[in-house]
C-alpha cells in the first residue's frame, strides 16, 4: 500500500512538471497602459480606427504609442511612407530593418519583420546567419553593402567612407537616403519598445498585413 502511494505521488509530480513545461509564460504587460478602443481621447481613438481601417487589429505597439496620439500619427505616417512610397526594393528595406533592429536588440521589430522579410524573398537561412553575416556565403555583394551600412549606422565609429562607397556602387542617391531613413526609424522604434516594455506579438497577424 505504501509503495502504491509513493508511486501515485511520483506520477502526480511528473504530470504537474510536464504540464508546467508546456504552459507558455504569461506575456509581460507594457510599462505604460495600452490605450483601448473606448478611449475618451478623440485623437487616440481616431488613430486606432485608422489602423483598423488598414485591415489589422491594433497591436500593443499601436496602443502604447496612442498615449501620445499626435506623435503617433506622424510616426505612423513615416512608417507608411517607408513601406509604401520608397523606391528601393522592399527586400533591401527589410534586410536593413532586420540588421538594424537586431543590433539595437529590438525583439519586437525583428520578430515582426522576420515574417515580412521572408515574404519578400529573404531566406530563413540568411536571417539566421545575420549575426555572422561577414563570414557567411549566403549574401550577395549588394546585400553585404546593406548589412555593412546597417552595422556602421549603429556603431560608435559610424559609417566609413569605404562602406559608403560600396553603397554607391549598388544604390542611387535616393535609394541610399531611403535606406538610411528606414534603418534610423526602426532603430529608434527598437529603443522605444525596449524602454516601454512592448513585447513581440504572441501570434503573427492573420491578415498577412505588410507582406510583399
């Protein structure tokens, strides 16, 4: 009888441990309250409605930024311009976003844009090798110029003349400025989400919004 009770106790503990391993930890809440749809602030409410009108449910980043709705509106306009109005190929934009946000430890942006980059032709193997891209054979010279530029932009040393000359061999002046603004915007966004405690979304957007 005693042996049976011991066996039952051990089995119960094993089941509890197995259950605990399969339960995902609760997502940490942002450090500031996300703004809800019923907010009394007309500017914030208008911003959230505008995001929903694009076919997506407002994410935590949108709801956190909605605490400063006038700045959010301008920031959102720049993000939309980068995505829809830039002339440089989307794959190049996604590549520089991934590298810049990776270096800035922007888990939110990197997670979001990984899916977008894959849809634009960047491979999973390339994304996984980004931390060691200089030793990788998976990137062509154009992509290596983009990655070196991203590294220079976030490093204390800055962009060297050699790195900039490589960019000029592959991109027009307009395209270089577009890539520079793109990396700058998402580097700043990475700083904001880290400071405000915005965590990556639990699930990818089911609408496929912003994919190529």
